[in-house]
């Protein structure tokens, strides 16, 4: 199998990159105008260079211009506190994964690759509709039907937790200081937003992250 990885530079997709490095022919990051895009993409580039995986960045400026989300530059403040549906709903970028997966499907078919890989996980399901198993299943069928070479959509972490992912990464020896999660996009992780809270819980006992608090 040779796959395109949708790669943000965060904890989950970095773990997927390292775990499946032998199968990943291309990693693609999307610059869609989020507050943390710049810092995430820098780490995505760095990890791909370390592994010798080709990495490209595709700009999606229209999402920042036309979509509404606190995650996007110019949006409302990122909420602080727990990572749950009531607190994090404002960070949803409408149909973000659908848009990125469609582009990844075109890349895969153009390059004669077998699959697309994404790093959504079980903790995303309550908050993000385009991370849920039913979405992955439906979109996967559409991608396979809509490509000449029957590209598969693979989501290896769909039914496990972020803690499970982090433990896999620990076993692989991944340096999680070379990943970025904070939705606020500061030089250091804020330590207060929902994604920082979730990151702390996932990396408890072996967290190399430098937080503001």
C-alpha cells in the first residue's frame, strides 16, 4: 500500500506518520487560515524531513474568508476548559475534513496511490461531524466509487482515544515536543484551551510540552 496522509503536524497525525511511515508516499498539509496553522505546518515539515517523506502544503484561503469558526483567524476567542461538545463546538470548521479528503483523493488518483489516511480519533466524535465513523464510512465509499483506481480511505485511530494514540507514539519513540496542538496558536501551548487540556491528558507521565501555565 502507498498512501497520502492528511498531516496537520499535531499529535495524532504525527503518530500516524511514524507508525505507517513505510506506507506513506506523500504527506499533505492544508493552510486554511486557522490560528495555529503556521506552527503546526512547521512541525509537519520538520517530521517529514526527518523521515524522508515528501511533504506539500496546499493553501485553502477561501475557508478563512467565507467560513465561520473560532478556530479561524479573525474568529471569536478560542474557548478554554474541557474538550467536550458544548465547549468546543465553536471550533468546528464546517466540513473541513470533507474538503481536505476530496483534495487528497484527487492527489492519490493523480499519483497512482492506493489510499488516503486520516488521524481522527474516538474523542472527536461528539464534537466534529466529519470525524465520526459514519462520515468516514460514507466518504470512503464515495472516494472508492469516484476514483478509477478505487482509492481507499483509512482511519486507523477512529475507534481509539488520544491517550491510546499517545501511548503508541511513546512506544515508537516519537518526540512529541516536535508537534503542536494549541488552537490559540501562540509560541507556547496555552495549557488552557480544550485541545491543550486533551493533550495534557493524553501525554500524562511523559509530556514534553512547554505550556504557558
